[in-house]
DNA sequence: CGCATGGGCGCAAACGTTTGCGCAAGGGTG
DNA sequence: CACCCTTGCGCAAACGTTTGCGCCCATGCG
């Protein structure tokens, strides 16, 4: 803020000392190098008085450490990722690190570019929400000289620590909830096939089905991306099936939004004509025309835990890479209709 | 990505040249310093083959330019700011700059700290969404050696370029809309008093009132922050007034959310028992139990224009600081009830 | 043949730190 | 008095660039 912090040299000159001595006095190396207490105190006092703080660029050059972490995110404007970014930014400050933010715009090519740039900029650590379709470009990362943590989407083949929601468990709970309410024809609005999140959620859905002995019908799965418009199109398609599904399960928040549009357009009503469950909770969810039942992810925890792992590793601990699953929570509202016709609902377990 | 880019020195050594020559060949200074075309081409070929790219830290140290811009935001997890951050991040990439992100957590103290840190890190420009309560700590910025742009909240006294929504016009349009529908007792849920956004929105509201000759009643204004809970409490208070306001005007998206909660709790229904207009549009707005009429800000434009101004100035143009107002748009939905009792509605102009 | 001219490139300093090593002075010991 | 140890600190190199200045060699001209 004030007129440019003075340099180490300037401080040294004013005290008739060498930059060496000043540096050591300020870095707690005084004892190690036998700087007298008197000198150290004098240095520290002047430094404080002049609001000195070492030039991070010069320091970075010398130390090959920049007190900076890189954050690569597919889309910062998506509230989900925005909250992750928020938590990480806050955690970074706690660890006196800055955050270099990149937005890969859901494109692998930009992701590659961003990672390269961040590595060249000598970040001390990297948190990555991969676009998620492929991982070949990530394969050098486990051998990078800095720790890397994956968030949200993971690649089992990759030796990198990852933090993800318990997508499988969350989806299983949602589908189980629908089954309990007597639904048997459940349409699924999926996201980007090939991503771990999508795969796990589908797997959870299928697990719940087969646990109840309900056959899985691929014709009831539609969609090809996590974006709203894909949700709209997929929902419209599913709603035209005959017999119509009695419930839709949207595997993402934007997909749910698209579904709502398609349902309104049909026009149908939730939950009378069709039930709806969505992955991702949302502040507005309770106030929708039909407050929608959701699988809430603990987004804050995702960001927090990722940052924790990263800074642990930056701090030196070099544990084996492990993926951490953050639990989800089913938030029941009023978008699921109980089908009275079905005798076996609420069967024990 | 690959094993650390080689250094200039390494390239020079491999070609039997000096780092000087290599540097000039790569920076387009070849002609200026009479490097032969043959040499230049050889350098460029090898550089490309080895995927060389100059160490940004070293470069930053020497040049006192880092190809980095700082971004200070009160709360990245707020979708409004997240979108601004998104646009700026994208714009920065277009200009080959990186973004250092700070989250001030709506605290002036943290904002001060963040600005200081970014300046020390030698960012080439700074985009700031000020917390907005005070501006003394910003007063050195107009004299900083780098350009600074304010977004969302501005300080008239400060000689800094600023980009804000047309808050006054937007609020005026909203209130006018309510007046047209016959409402006279309009409760206002305000945000943080003292911020320019809040002040301008209130001013717009009052302008619309007085244009219609409706007196302004301070008792109908409640609230003390832009957060949801403040909206909830303020709405609850206003809803208990007798006679009850016939409409609420929430001056922010989270305030609207709080209002919805308070209305549901009352319990009242929108728009039958109470009308609602909110500042800030939202993807879920159309799907609420009463699709809510909103004043939509062009958030993308806010971010884009801010980035434009910043990079123009980084590029050298040192125009006088000017504040740019981005137009808002009234999105009419179904949360406003037309009060039939009132004869003078839809009066011309 | 002497000199100016121009082409092609390198020297060395600088940016602001950190750090291995070593130097000088003073005090104690034999 | 010679030696060693301790205390207190500085030298200089290094990190990887960029840049003002100047060097050297050919060539052309008179």
C-alpha cells in the first residue's frame, strides 16, 4: 500500500550492516549464525518501522518457492466450484499462501495449458478439479516436484490424492428413497458420461435398484453433459416415453434446472404428475414450486479437505496418495410422491 | 508439464551462444541488436523443440512486471461475485495474464491485507470489489504505480475507474413497476447501509416514489446487511407491521431468499398475500413457487468491462478515471399482484 | 595501407533475496 | 607469548532473466 516496501539492502545500509545480516535477523536464523541479540532487535525494529517485507519475487527466484498455490477449476461461475474455490482461498490465506486461479472452461486443452502455466510459475502446490474426460495429460503430475490434489472428479488409475463426494452412496440413497415411495420406472438425467462423478452416481443408482430386485433399464437413462440445456433435452425425451417414468433423478444441479423447465413445458406438475430428486442441494431448493428433494454434497468440506491435504504435503509429509470420500446427505422435501398402489414400500431395509 | 523447462543459459550453452543473444532472439529484439537471421532461427527452433519458456519469476524480478493481475472479492462463493471472477479470469487469459485471487470475506481488514500482499507481489493491475463500507484504506491506490479498477461498489470521492450496475435505474424501475400495479405500502429490505449499491438502490426507490407523489416512509425500510439471515429478520419485522405492506422489495438476491423464508413462515403466499420484487436475477427464479420478478444485473458485463478497462490501462493508455454504469433489466414474472382497488394504475408515464 | 563503417555478438550489471563459507577481533588457556 | 575457540558479522555466488554498452572482425573506401 504505502510507497513500495524498502529493500533488504536499504535496511542494511541504514544500519551499516550487510544484507546478509539483515536477512538472517529477519528469518529467525540469527542464532544459527551468531548475530547478536542487539543487532537482531535493531534490524527487526527498523524493518517493522519501515513496513519492510521481502520481495516475494526475488525470494521465489532464490528459494524456488513462491508461497503460492495453483487452482484449476472448470467453471468458477458454477456455484459448486465457486464454493470450493472460496474454501481453498480462505485456507490458503491461513497458510500464508496466495492462490493463482485458472478457469479451464470445461475444456481439457485449456486445463493442460493452465497446469503448464502454473507449474512454470513455480506454484508450491496444485489443486485441480479436472474436466474429467481423460487423464493422460495428468499422468506427469504424480511425478511433479510439487504436491497435487484432485477434487470432485478422480481418476482411479492416477497416483494422486483426491477428494470427492460419496457419489455412489448419495445416488444409492436417492434411488432407494424413490423405491421406498413405490417408484419403479425411474428416469435418470445423467451428466457427462465418462466422468467419475457420473459413473459413480449411475453405479449408486443401479446398486439401489438391484438391492431391491428392480431391473435396470438403459432406455431410462438420458443426457450427455452436466449443463442445463442437456438436462432440459434429456428430460423432455424421458417425459415422452410411454409409459412415462413416475420419477426423474437428475444427477446434477443444472440438470435439475433443465428438468424443471421440461416439466413445466410438458406441462406436468411436481410431484403429482412426476416425482423429482436431484443431486446437489441449492439455497433455492426449498422455495421451488415443489420444494425438491436433493442429495446435498458437503461442498465446503470438499474444498477444506483438499486444502488440508495439499498443505500437509507442502509442509513435507509425503504420505501415500489416498482418496477421501466426503459423505452426502439426503434432504427430503416434497418433490417425491408416495405411490399408494405399491404394497411393498417402506419394506425393512 | 514435462521435466521443468530448460533455462536460457542451457539453450545458449547448447548453441555455443550467450544468454544475451538467446534472450534477444526470443523477444523479437533480434533486429534491433543485429542478431543474424540464421542465429535467430536456430535459437527459436531449439527453444521450441525443448519447450522453453522463460522463467516468469526471474523475468518478473528483472522487469518488475509479472503478467499477473490481482482480484480481490468479498466472497467468491456468492454466485454474483463468482461470475465476475469467472469473466475476469477468462479475460486475463486472453491477455496472457494470470490471476491472483483473494477473498476478503466481506471484511475491510482482510481487504487491506489482500491489497497489500498483491502489491508486494508486483501484480500489473488490480481489480477490486470493495467491501464497501469505507474507502480511506483505498486512498493510496490512485497513486499506485499500477492501474486499479473498482467493480460493483464505487466511491465517488476516489479517483479510480469503476464499473457498477445502474443500481439507481434498476431500483427505480422495480418500484415503478410496483406502483403501476397499485402498491403504495412497499417494504424495502435493504443491504449494508453505507455501501454505494445500497445507497443507489434506495435512491432509485425513492425517486420512483416521489415521481408518483407517494411519500417515502422510513419505517418501511429494514435490514443491515446483504446476507440471507438479515433479509429474513428484516422481512419478518416488516411483515408484522399493521397495516402490512402489500409488497416487499428486496435489494439483493440473498435478501430475497431470506424474505421467502419469512413469508413462508408467516405463513403468507406470494403474490396473493404479498408481492415481491428482488434485485438480482437467478436461474431458479422462474421455478419458485411464485416465479419472482427481478431486476437482472448484467453480471457478465460487469466483469468483462472491468477487465477491458484494466487491460487498456495496463497496455499504457492512461485515460481519466471514469465510472461506467451497466444497464439493468426488469424481468417480470408472477410475484407481483395487481391491486384492482387502485384506479390510477398504468397511468401514462 | 589506413581508416571508417557496419554486422554479429558477448560482458557485466542489475533486479532482491538467501546461504555456504570464511574472516577478524577478542578472550581464554597452556 | 603462542595458540585456539568463540563471537559477530560480511563476501560472494546463486537463482534466471534483460539490457546498455562495447568489442572484434570484415568489408569497403579513399
